[in-house]
C-alpha cells in the first residue's frame, strides 16, 4: 500500500505494567522476530514498538517549505587541485529580500574528508576574519553579537560531511558574504582520480530509539533542521556556480564531469573546468580524470612546519591479474527500500542488485535482505545460488517499493549474523549494502560493524544523486570493503563492473607497513583492507622526515612490496591539516568501537581542532563585526533556509501521506463530496486481558513457590 | 514464650498470604479465561452466522443465527487471495461486533451508490486487513444474492473522528475499517481504513 502509515504500537509498552508480562512478552517478541521470513507482510509483525510514532511524516522534524525564503542564497565554489589535494573556497551570499532584519541558518554538505580551516565574512567593503573557538564558546560569541545588533557568522559541524552556517543581523535588502575554505584529498581508484563536491544534504531519517536524551534530540534536530522546498513552489533554489583549476602535476586525460555540463579550457597540465551555467544545489558534482601517461607519478607529498614534518604517501597495489580461481563466496545483499529511495534511487538500487545477482555462480551462497522501518530476509539462511533461487531473488528485487522510515541497524545486524552455513568456513563472506544512507545514527552503524563484523566484508553501494558519503566511507572502511557510488540509472552497469571485480578478488593478505631509518606517527591507526588497484593512503607525522616507508603484502597469490624514499617527497602546504583530520577520524573510530570514552574523545577532538584551527564536532569558526548595525528595538527574524529535494527523489513518497492526501483532495477527486463519519472502537483487546491474567496467575504461583521453598528450608 | 507467640503469628500471617496468593491465581485464571473467551466467541459466532447466511440466501429472508440474537447476517465478504471470508452483520452496535464485522449505518448499503463502511475488531475478524494489498480483489455477496467485486485502491490511517467517506457521485465504494496499530494492546484513537472501489464483474 502506498501511504504506509508510520504509526507503531506504542501503546504496547504502556500496557506492560506488571513486570511479569515483560518477562512473558520478551520471548514472545523474539519468537515473532525469528519467524520473519519470506513474506514481506510477516516482517511487519517483527516491526518493534520502536518504530516511528510521531505522525504521518516518516521524517521526524523535517519540514516542508511551501514558499520561497526571505533570505536567498547563492553559492560559488572555487577549487584548486594540486597534486592529490583539493583546496576549495565556498562563498555563500545571503541576500535579504525582505523588509525585516533577518538571521539565516543554512545546512549544507561538504566532502566527508574535508577539513574546514578558514571563515571570512564580507559586509560591504569590510572583511571580518573568523577565529576557531570551542563549540559552546563560539555559540556564545555568536549569540552575544546577535543580541547586540552586530553582524556575525558562525560555522558549525553537525557531521563530518554536514555543516551549518548561521549569519545574524542581515539588514533589509542587504547582502552578507560568508566565505569558508577547506581542503580535501582527491580519491583514486584503478588509476582514475575523482573529486566529489556534494551540494545538498538529503533529508535524514532519525530512528526514534536514538532519541534518548536532550543532547540526542538536539543533534537530531540539527541534522534535520532544513525544510525541503516543495517542488511545486520551485526547484531552482540555492543556485551554485563551480570553477575548478586542475593542476595535478601531470597531463590530464579523460576529464569527465559526471552529472553536470561543464566548459573546459587551458593546457593539459593546468585545466580550468567551469559549470556551463549555474545549477540548483540538488546533486553532487563529480569530476574525474586520469593521467595521460601510463604510469602517474608516485603520490608522495610532504610539509615542513615548526610542529614537525608531515608526509602523505599513497601506495597502490597493482591490478590483480592472477588467474587464481575466486574462492566460494557467501554474499548477503541488503537493499534499502525506505521512502527516501523513492524515484530514481529505487530503480538504481534494484538494477544494481539485479546486476550483482547475475554474477553469482552455483558454488556461491547468497541471501537478500530488504528494509525500510521493517525488514524481510528473503531466505532464513544463505542458500546456494542455483538458477531458481537467483530467479526468485530477482523477482523479489523487482517487487520492492520505496516507502517508510530507514531502520538500518536491524538490517545490518541481520546481515552480519554469520551462521557459517554459506559455503563453509573458508568462504569469502561479503555484504553488499545498497542505500542512500540518509540516517542520523551513523555511529551506531560503525559500532555494529566493529562489534559483529567477524569475517564479513562490507561493501557499500551509495545510491542516488546525493548519498551520505560519510556513512558510506566509514561503513566500508570499518567493514573492510570498498565504497561505490551509483548516481544515475544510466551508470549502474559502469559502476557495478569495478565493484564486481573487487568482489571476486580477496583483499591483500598480510598487509604491513614499516618505516626504516626514521620514525613516523601514521594514520590511519588501523590499516584498512586494501584491494588491487585501490591505493592505501597513509599520512604521517615525524620530527624529521627521513628513511624509507615499505608497504608489503600478498596479492593474487604473489608477494608484493613497494618502497618509498620519504626524502623524495614533493612539497605540499596541505599535509598538516590532512594529518589533523585523519587523527580526528581515528579518534571517532575509537569512540565508535567503544575504545575511547565520549568525554575523552571530545576533549581530544577539541584539542586538535584548536591546535590546527579546524572546524570539528567540538570546534567552530566564528566571525563578529565590531560595529553594531541593527538599530535597538528592530526585531530580528530567524529563518532556516530551505533546501532542494535531491535530484531524482520523489517528494510524495518521502513526505508520504500528507502530501499525497492534499493532492488527492485537489486533483482527481475534487468533485467528490465527502461525509463525516465517526468510526467505532474496534479492538477487543483480548491479548491484553490474557496477558494480564497470565501475569496475575504467574505472580500467584511464584508466591506459592517461594512460600513452599521457605517452608522446606 | 515469646518464641511461641512469634510462631503463631507467623502461621497466621502465612495463612493470610496463602489466601491472598490463591485469590491472585484465581483472578488470573478468570481474567485469562475471559480473554480467551473473546476469540473463541468470535470464531464460534462466525460458524453459526455462516449457517444463518446460507439459510438467508435460500429463503431470501433475514435469519437469526441463534434465537436470542439481535442482529442478522447481511452479506459475505471475502478476499480470495488470502482465503479470508467473513459474514457481515447489519447492526453497527459494539455488541454485534463481537460476533462479526458490521456495516456502519452512517455509510451506504451494499449495491447502492456511495461508500459502504464495514468495521470489525483488528484482533479478531479484521486481523487479515494488514495482509491486504493495493490491487487485491474483495468480493461481497449479499443475502439478496447480489454480487459485487471491489478492487483495493489504498489504505489510510486516520483518527476516529477525522474520517469522511465519499458519498453518492463517486460510484460504489467500500471501506474496511479497523483499529490501528494492529499489534497494540491498548485502545487508541487511530483507525486503519482500506479503500476499495467497485469493478464491473
């Protein structure tokens, strides 16, 4: 049914007042859960009472904007790529089109590995430079300036890939520019370099069970603050222009902008790429290039500072050309069919899944799990990939419809459950997870993989025009897999092919990293799984850069080793901040795995943020104008700037019931008359009576038992 | 002698406790029985109603399922895909609903323009509603021998006091109503409404 109601039996909990019923109810609930097999409807039984109960909106707190905002935003991105690092200046122009004094809040994405280190606010002819302060202190500074009528800008991090800019006291008709700068490493796979600039935050689903404390609620509010503009009102909101200067240090070939039309000028080793026209911020911008020569120069860069030397080395194992047979595999496919997948995303996910199912061999075992706020396992346990079973799975995939919330945790846990039956103990256990990742409880996912990962490898397939790349990157790194992004229905085959290739070759074995003739404090602290053709990027810090770095392992049955002379590194001004960002990522990993207490992790992140001048979860950039502008007595109006719905998303599926109903009322059934009718109470509640009765009975019997025991004693 | 008094007192206390516990057990057994009686009654009634409905079909007159019943079977509603069949009653009272789904007097009659609204308990007769999908076929046979086929067009969750049915002019429609959520133990304000419209046979 299309407008699947989002209510769940909240009432259940309230009825369990006698403690004994709890004891009775728990095994019953478990029994229900374990029977959740083939039929999708059975899985509805298993839906716990944690389900969304807030109303018909599946997205808690995510509003809909029915009109254009008073403050209009235009964004310009100026990117310079040198070596393997991109430096990006994002200029956000806040233009107040109303006659009131305004405060604007804007929620936007940045690359998950981006480190924000600079904020400038431009008011008229004046430029005010921002400073890094601990998060709460920065907020106080901003609020104080706001109250006193001075212009102020604040940049806060909500997630490593999600930030908020706040700007206060923008006068009627005035424009205030906020310019932030960040740097992010360029990613590389199979010789293709790519730069991803996310432009819009997809509406996020907050699992109700995470809302246990005031800070948790505040956090959920922060990531769902931006209302989504109703596409009926307009779609060209938040125009963005992008220009990229590409000077990677080699001649560029195969330069492609994946999803936007661009103009390219300049010599081969210093390309300039510009968007053909400014675009609404509704999907990721992705630029890809290769080296014109067969073997690109080695990725080794260093920076000398007063604090020490920093070095980045990216070492790529050769493509696995071995003819070794692929070991038997157990593959568990997990597909997200929640409401946010409505539209193109669902088609992409289905097509990707069907493509992957087609590559199964008879000696492989497999299973398919689908989830929204409920979950269905196609088979109780992984089964042999016979043609019949694969055909059944394909039909199952075809039948999926996007609806409901995004309860990802139960699906992940079910996928990680390793019964050991799928092809034996030495089978390669792989989980392929297809989702847009639009959830707010990313940490829970990492913790689950950390706790129950076992021998499973988790491969993320990010679906849609603006997936949550932070979740994707972290889950695949924690899970020892890789992250693949499928952005349009047309590129399913092209993007799935390299993934299928990775899936049919095991990761490098016995991976080790050594430093000889010097010391190096390396990140990441936990070495990720490395696959053929995909680089291992190490960033290190040392007192004095010297010696050699050796990376070795076994790939395709052959021993492989690569030595790097650290002294030969090319200079780059970006490595220190890259290192700081990597350190924070390591700390967050420790936190997610329960190896570091919250307070300690927060303190450490704050220390690094302050030391390196970066925006982190614990530090913000704030800029305050010294001269007051808003006259005393003039009121300040706050506005959460609306965002576009990511391209290809379906507004009605996402916002469900309300949106659909209002349309039914206005269009096809407008001529229909309606007559009000009260509906009777239609529940006998006999289950409750039986439960209560049994509880009383049990309490009585327990009392007797106790009495008897005492007497005999 | 203090010891003896204490023993005596303890014995009296124990007797009281035994009585209390026995009471507790009894009350529990009674409540369990009362609870189990509900689905038993609902099932038994449907069997009797089915017989009465067959008689009504043959005689073309309303037939009481048992002598003291204050309602009569009106129609047989079935969802062929699920193999579910229920006899619908003509009295929309809360008592009648213990025995079977009832046609609400506020809605239209079967076979008339407008929306016929049938309500039943979510934990007995209309438990199967959760398994009904968009596109499913619902058939209704009235005791006059009238046959109607409906196609499910969707479902909504509404508050009990925020519901309105399309009346005549929108063609023959059928709404099946039950409480929501299906697994709740307590009563709540929400109702699950399954919409269906007539298709020509």
